[in-house]
C-alpha cells in the first residue's frame, strides 16, 4: 500500500473525496497524515473525525524553506510516498520539491496554464471563457506550473455565478483527483519534457 500525505489550508473537500476513495478501495493507498499551516482549517476536524492523524504546523514567522523542512520531516517520518496538496495555500521551496521529486500533486480549479493563482473560477468568469475546468499537476517551484497529469473540462453557462460554477468544478475536482492519484501511484506513466505520457 502506498502512503499518502495531504496538505491543506481550508475546507478540505478534496481531501474528503480522496479519503472516500481510499475508504471505498478505489485507491490502493492509506492516508498517513493530514497537515495544515492553518490551525483553523475545517479540513483538520474532518480528518480527525475520520480517525486520521491531523497535524498543525503554523507557518507564521518562518522562512519558506525553514517551514518546509518541518513539513518534510513529518512526511518522511511517516514514509509518505505521495504528497497531495488539497487547497494548500503556499508555494513549496526547492528543498521540498527535491525531497519528493515527481511525488507531489496539486489540484487547481482552471484549465492550466489559463488562470493560475487565486480564484481560478472567478478569473474564468471575468475573462468570459466558455469552457473552463480543473487540472491535477505535479508541483514544481512555480505557482500552478508543473507537468499536467489530468484535466477535466466544465462548460461555463450564461447564468453562472462564481458559486454555481465553483460547485460544478468542485464535483469534477473530486472525481479527477482520485483518477490522477490512481494513475501516478500505478507508475504507468513517464515524463517526456512536460508531457505525462501513459505507458
Ligand atoms: C479547490 O478549488 C482546489 O482546486 C483549490 O483550492 C480549493 C480547495 O478546496 N486548489 P477544498 O479545501 O478541497 O474544499
């Protein structure tokens, strides 16, 4: 069984979707630890309610790499194979990336490389695109930037608000993240430049 570590800063619905997939046997993995930089993240309580270990590592006052060293130490202590960012609102340092090469995933609520950064849903609405979606990608040192593992498209409707669009996106995010984790854990892929090719 592969060991997953989840990093989150907020609500934790993507974490819950992953935890549901693990519980249902859709992912050949165990959830080893959930870590948050935000002590008030709702995701922490959701993790504890499932009997999972949930750690708070506050980032206040720490340099990026000093913080990442604390997080990496906890992940390594538990021999985590794959790190899944699920609404984790921090960039990772080169140190972190090098400790987990091609072993960190993130989910973003837009079709990257469109609309990186905060509020991908709102950016898509304001830009007026007719199709947006979500992306699971490997994490590198740049914001929402690493090789793309999986994407799903979502139509933008004329009567969409940020909330209605975000809700339809979220449903796809929850499905897509499990699919992408499954592929990555299977090892049936290789990197060709930026391209993740199934093997
Ligand atoms: C999601 O929209 C995800 O795509 C983005 O942050 C949000 C996290 O939501 N990276 P949740 O905490 O998983 O509910």
